């Protein structure tokens, strides 16, 4: 279950079905960054674990016909 701020930001209402995709990136053998992306459940079928290893989430969503109009990074 996503936290309340994610439910609000994604306008999920009372049905907060989501996929959480987390990526840990490494640089020179050390952890460099951790990215957490909440994807509404209705778009989860556009993303697979194998695809996440090779492409950014936004690219996978665009391949499935979904285009982001904005994004927030914290």
C-alpha cells in the first residue's frame, strides 16, 4: 500500500492499487542511488522486472501508449 502522499499525488482515491519499482544503481562497486517509483495498478502490466533492468520506467510506459505529462522528484 502506498503512503498517503503517493495516493494523493496519483489521485488513487479509495483503490490505491500500485506497483512499487525500486532500482539500486551502482558506481565503481559502490551503491550510488536508490530510485522508488510508484506505478498505478492500471499501468502495472506495461512494466516487467526484466524490462526494468534495461529501460527507464517512463520509456516502458511510453511503449505501452502512456505518456507522462509531469513528474515530481524528491
